[in-house]
């Protein structure tokens, strides 16, 4: 008989266990995040979220670190551009999301949020590149993109979002939007693009704003987080990470082709790798067989590889989590992202089965303590 059409009890057990694991991985411990988030009085001091305080601290400590947390986005616009509708769209986005008109001022050494009026608007600088030849135009686009992405932000003065509109032809433009990470994250980029699309479509047809009002703002979330993540709840998470990372190696001694620089430059890059369909299917089957997610399987493989290359059996790997564990914050632009430092110990030379079980436990424990900023 076909095992897929007539599964055994063991296969059913594994399938149910994997489904529960995936749900737990994506929505760990949501019920513990009460009470609900409510709007706070804007006349009261508005604290930073824990994540924001981390970036604010880094910006005070190292200006280079501050520049490393810029989030540039380039959108290519084709067809006839309605400049009035575009400006109205960007103005509306800034009015809609308080975080985009927020700056961070120090009060007796403690940073606080300061929110500008809703009519602050979006400053859009235009560059007309239509008169130069194609080669020079391409170079200008690259240079403007790089300079825009690297230009510093002043967290106390703002604005912390800015844009440039590059005109390449009558029907071709590039919109550059740069935000500081302290007011945005990867999830927020998707929110921004969706809302710009919806608003521009409406405004260019003389239609009203189609977006539903936001029930809360980022400042409400930050205030709620400060009230919830304190006392025993905060200390419990801190204790977990202190214990987990106590005595961890400071560096991963990879055999690189260049020496490690004396001063960190924050000049990074990434390499995209595409796995064949057959291999991906095999990995999914392996994950299902061992009751883990595909991400856990890939992390296990990556841990084993780094251990072999470095000759170390105790390594720490960083991974990010969206950290939006409440539905109220899903439509918000803001900085929710957190980094998890996952310590993998391979001194016992574990088998594949043992390593997958170790990673599974490690990840679930980390997800349940994901709120404390790295």
C-alpha cells in the first residue's frame, strides 16, 4: 500500500509533531505577552524600546556603527509619473506612521522619543539626469545611490527617513528611500512598499486614502514593552542568555585569505547560493523525518561546516527574528527585529540525529527568550 495515502501511526505522529513545532517556531508563547497594547499619553515621556536603546547606544559609542545601520531601498518606477501623487503618498506615509517623524533626544543621559507633528511631510530631493548619455547616467545613479545610503543621520535632529527621485527619462525614474534602522526593519520595508503602492494608486486617480487607520503606534509598543519586559520576566530571559553564552569563544577562527582588521569596518557582503530542487526535497524529507523545521536542518549543517573549517567544537552563530509576536504590531513600520546568539557545542561529535535534536532544543529555548535585545 502507498504509505503517503495510508500513513502509519508513527508517520501521523511525526506529521502532527512537526506541525506543532512549526507553529511554535513562528508564534512562541504569544499568550504570555499580555496585557494588551494601548495608546499612551503623548504628553508623557516616551521611552525607547529595548531594540531602539541598543542601536542608540551603538550610535553614541561608535559613529561607524551608526552608519552600518542605514536601510536604503531603491524602487524603479516605469511609466508616466504623477509627481504630485508621489509626494502626497510619501507625506501620507510619514503622517500615518509616527515612528517616521520620531527623533531621539537625551534627557539626563536617558534617551527619549520625540514625535514631530503629523504635517511634517517627506523631504524629496529631485535629480534630473535626462540630459546626460546612458553611460554617465548609469554611473550617476550608482554614485547617488551610494552617497545617499552612506550619508549620516543625526538621531537627535532627524529626519530619520529621506528620499531622492532620479529622473532617467520621461517614463523612467528611480526612487531612493533611506531610513535609519532605529525606526525600521526588514518587515517594515514590505509594509512601506505595500502602502506606497496602495496610496499612489489611489492618489493618482484622485481617490481618498484606502488604508485602514492604525490602532496603535510604535511609541505605544515601546511603552508596553518596557512595562511588560521587566522584573522577573526580564531577569529570567537575561539569566538564560548569560548562562547560555558564559565562556563562549570570542571569535570564530576561520582560515581566511586576509587578516582580521584591527578596527571593524562594517563593510559586509553576501553570497547567494541556490540549492537544486532534488537536494531541497531531500532536506525537507530529512527535516520531516526528524521532526524539525528546514531552518533547523540548515542551521545544523552550517554549524557542522563552521566547526570543521575553524577546528572549533564550540561556536556561536547569529540569526535574526522578526520579534513581532503580537498581531497589533504587524502593520507597523518600526524596529522590532532582534538577533539571537546561538551557541552550538559539538565536542561530543554528535551524529546527524543527535545534532538535529540539539539544534531543535536550542532554537525553541532561544525563541522563548527572544525579547531581550542582543
